[in-house]
C-alpha cells in the first residue's frame, strides 16, 4: 500500500532524537506558549532560532486560553523547517499542523487523570490527527515555588533533593514503555533541577532525556548536558529575553559528543 503521509512512513522526529543521543549530540528546544506570542514576536523568535540552529520547537502550555495554537504552528511551518513538537497541557491542545506530539503521562504524580484518564478521552482524536505520537514519561520536580503545572495537575512534584525517587520513577517509566523521559521544574521555577538528579536519572535509563524549567543561564544548560540531559528546553527566560536563544543554543551544542547506547 502506498502511503502519501511521510509521518506514517517513518517516526522521523523520534528517530532524530534517538540518533542524536546515540551519536552524543545534544539538542536545544525553544518552548513557545501560544498564549504569550503573536505573529510579530513569533517571526523574531523564528529568525533568532534559525540563526542559532535551534533543533526543535515545543509548542503548548498549561492552559492555552487563546485560539493561536493552529496559527502559531502554521506560521512556523511556513517560515522554517525546524520540527514542531506539541507539549500539551490538556487534550484540547492537539493540532494537525505539528510534526509530533509528546503524549505526556504524569508519572511523578498520583493523579489518575493525568496518568491515563485524559489519554482515554483524547485517544480517538490523537489517532486521527496523523501526528507522530511519542509516549513521554513526564516528571515534575519541585522548583521551589508553586507553578502552573503543579496547580493544574493537582499532584505533588518530586522532592528536589530525592535523587533516588527520581531515578526509580524514570526507570519505571521506561520499563512501562515510555519512549522519552521529560524532567520539568515548571515555568517560572525559582531553582532548576540539580545536576546530581539529572545525572542519576540519565545513568539509569537508555531513552532520550529532556530537561526543562528554571534554566535561565547558558552555563546551567551546558552543565545539564554534561551530566546526561539530551534535550534542553527553555521558554520563560527566552520570553523575557529572546536574545538568549543564541547563547543557550551555543552552550548546548558545545558539549562534546560522547556516543552512547540507545534503546529505540
């Protein structure tokens, strides 16, 4: 049977993530909240991202109360070839205009709605969307302040100083079939996830590890990659200062490649 949709022929985005991990290349992703952008500042973000060789756009937010999600994605697709990954805060944040969807299961909490409940509701639409679906074990870590994600999820974050709990949670997520592990301190976190926790988790899993939340300095992005993060996500800091894109991307990409074995 001839398939005309390339998304159905090859898991292109996940392949790129695992291949980059296998060859030791680190990735930088810009997080875009559709509620906080418009056509004008989106063009600036896209231009800066192209110049900095940003690897991915993550698009989504905890709420998304505007109707700009589809338009935002279409603007990105018409302006550049940087892959777009949906980072949804609810089942309504699904758009056919993206390349892939991080199908998030909140494995750090005990709220059954975000472990499987909302997935049951969204599954038929997600299946029909044509998006590349990437099951993602989502781990919220205490960033020192209440965040939107912790409030909306109605679940306690992982303690920031309990590396073993984070490690075991990530291991369980991978063994349950999650293709990615995403550690997040949340937007506006007062403190980012520690390097010791990232290292502990990275050493215990073989799937790509995404880290975000509270990363405001290029040096922190660099150190996170050095201890095992495969993808660094920055959103809030870039909203305040878009020029950080260049420095953040350069820091992430400067980490010397160390090939590793990857499950994929």
